[in-house]
C-alpha cells in the first residue's frame, strides 16, 4: 500500500458536486492499494498513519500524532499512486490492485483506522471521479510505502 499523507487544516471530497467527506484539522490520506497488498499492510499502515508525529506541540515542534491532537482523517482511494513511469510518457498502472482485491483492503483500512482512532473516518467513493479540496498545513506531505518500511 502506498499512502500519501498531507497534514491539513481542512479538506473535503466531492462527487458530482455533492460533498462525500469533510474534515477540519487532521490528515488527508491518498491511499493506493497494490497487487501484492494484504491485511498485514493494512495493519502496518494504520499504526503508522494514526501515530505519525507530524503535528506541532506547544513549542512548534512536530511531536504530536493524529491521535494526540484528536484530529480527523479523510481517506481517498487513488490507484494512480502505483503509476510506473520508467518507460515512455504514459503511466502504467499494472501494480495497482484490481477493484475485487482493492475494495476489501480499502474498506479494511478505513475500519482499522476507525478502531484505532475511536471515531468515524471520512472517505471518498472508491472508483469515482472525485474532486478533492484541501488546505495543506505546513505544507507537510509524506509518502509511505508498506513495501519500503525504512
């Protein structure tokens, strides 16, 4: 799984002009499910997202997690995070999981985050043409790949 984490002061996702998810301070997470991803990836990424210390403490140091600040989480499915661009100019998405595999893992990730945070997580609509609006706070943007746990 690839997660692109953006620390936001606010974010929302709309489909056909209708807001499907909206948050205040927290994390907007773009989530790409890959062909080799399993439940182990869901569990590892959940812990990382919920506990990543990217929010400022009283001294302005990034020392607090989403859980610490009681922040909100908006999860958007995005298969294009698995784009291969090595050859030519047209990205290949062969590493992105097909919907029959991706949807259950995407839903498991949402459930896992809700359990860890103890509250509802906002999300987009899997496979839909979504419009995402955000105010990136910092800006802070971090890419995490469960295949590269360095």
